[in-house]
C-alpha cells in the first residue's frame, strides 16, 4: 500500500496502536493489518527473519489438532478463544471438512477481528463470532450466540492458540485456563499453543523485548510451565512438543526450521 494513500479501517477502530492479531496476520501474509502492526512485525523480522515460519507452524499444528478432534476424537463443537483474524485453514473449515455436523464459535475482543470475522466467518448453523475476553469466561459461555450453537452438556474442543502467552505471570495463566474447566463437560479437550523459551537462541530475549514493548506483553515460557497451564486435565500424547513435532502428518522428522523451537503445542482432556 502506498504511504500517500490513507489506510481505511472500520469506524471507531484505532489503527495507531498495534494489535497482536494483526501482526500475526501480517506474518501469515494477510492484508488485514496497518502501519503500526507492520512496524512491530518488521522490527521482529529484522532480528528474526524467520518469525513467519513460527506463525505458519502454529496454524498447521492447530489444523491437525482440530481435524483429529473432529474425526477420531469425536468432538463436533469447538470454541476458539482469542481466535484472531480469519486466515488460511480456519478452525471451522478444518472441523467441517472432517465432520460436516461440526459447529464453531470464535471469540475475540479485538474490534477489527470482530468486524472481519462477522463479515467472513459467520455461517448459519456452522460458525459464528462473538465478543469475549479470556479473563471473563462466564460471559463467553453464557453468550446467547454461543449457546445457540454449542451444547455445553456435551464435550467441546477449546482452542487456545497463541493466546495464553499474552497472560502475564501476575494474572496467573494456569488459573486463567483452569477458570474455563467448569464451563465445559467431561470429555472436552483443550488445545494450547504457546511461545517457548528454549534457552538456546540469544535473539529471543530481544524479540521478547520488542513484543512486550510493542504489543503490551508476549511471554516466552518453558515446556514445563506450559504443561502446568493444563494442570487439572489429562495431558495427552505426545505432551508438550514443538509445533512441527506435535502429531505431524507422517513420521516425525527433524524440525523444518530451528525457529520452530520457539512455539510449542499441547492437548489435554477433561475427565
């Protein structure tokens, strides 16, 4: 986009403040982002040019998890909390392709995500988008639009893709995730992806600083810490693994790229 052409956004949307959802969209090659978002993304990519590889690996892991749950896992309803902007292989598409009876509710508190999601994702009887905040689960699960599609007396697939790593330690991420447990039935599954502090890449400290300054907090944590966020649930095989090593299509091989060590995935079940 030419710098001389003013960027258009939905009325009332502040595009001068970067949004992680829009930075992520930029990493994935999307067009729903603005100058402030691209500035943060470009700063990260100047330091870690491979950052988009991590974003793509995360999307692929979520796609595999949803397809597994909608198939062999027997789950036909999903709630994607902190869903971000519509992109390639959305949760409802992966679920529906595997099980045409599947329903999906997307939850986000970013006004631009809501505007685009409602325009692109809402399909009667298949998917809808609601406003909600991870810190207020009662509002999410009592929303009439959610309960119209999701039967909370049956198992649900809860998707927490690249959202818990925005919860600071002082907000107790484990307690935030645990706060979702009581709203879903036994047999429900939680899928979580999270930025990972592998301890072996000195660039991560600087990337962390950029993300925390530009986006108000993105926390890289150890695999043990990520596993702890699923306490109270049964952690399923293969446990917490790098996104490309988490239930890959075909035999597990070497990491596609060393930067995949900076994002991990896990799945757990409520018994």
